[in-house]
């Protein structure tokens, strides 16, 4: 934090809006105006020359564990990533406005991408293998593989577009080129 403040500790700009809910936590803006709907307060976007605009670092939290990580963010500020459970196992998550959602893809899963409608792509564990998945509005779908390469049968989802099409990698079956 450039001014040494911690957004979890209160109201840095004194506008009556807690830092973790403030769309411009370092410049007072009690009305929280955001004409273009981008999540950044109008007062931050029009601060003028000589004003230092800073970003807010938000903690996404965990699912009872010690760690979490953000992998992607969309224009609405939704974040895809992982969070550890109390047992120390990573779960794919989506974070939005201070709330964390376990995507239900299980232990060892991670969300790698998020599109503008909030769909998520990632990887879930399937025994010794992994599978690409897409999550939409509370439901995840395993995307499969191209087959077994003689050792593993895995796939990974690394990105997706606004149509929900997932891009990633997979093992190729032995003998296929």
C-alpha cells in the first residue's frame, strides 16, 4: 500500500465508507459515484494532474486454510483462483465483492481464467490425472481429454472467451501426431 495503510483496518479517506467496500479508498467519495460502472470511483478517475491514484489490494481470503491465490480477473472485478481448505487442500474459487465461492471442483483444483459473464475455466484432480473444467452459474462441467498417452490422461483449462469456449492443453494418445 503506497500510503502504508491497510484497507482492512477502516476508512483511510474518511468518507464514511469502509476501505474494503470503497471504490476509491484513498480519495473521499461518500456517494461512491461510478458513472462508467468499472468499479473505480469517479473521483479516482478524475482526480486531476498531480494527484497520485493508487490501487486497492484486496485479500480474497481462504476456505479455512493458510493460502490463496488469484490467477485471473475480469472487468467486473471478479477473480478466479484457488483457496486452501482447513486441511491444506486447494480448491478452485471465484471471488466477487468480498465473497469467496468454492466452485465445487474438489481437492487439488484451481481456476485459471474468468470471462466477462463470470464463467470460469480451470483444472480439477481426477486421481493421478487432471481434467479441464468450465464452471457456469454454480455448475462445473469436466471437459475431457484426447486420450491416454500411455502414462496419463489429463487436460488443463487455461483460458476462455466470452462465448465460454475454453482453451488449454491435453496429453495426446500414444501414436497420435
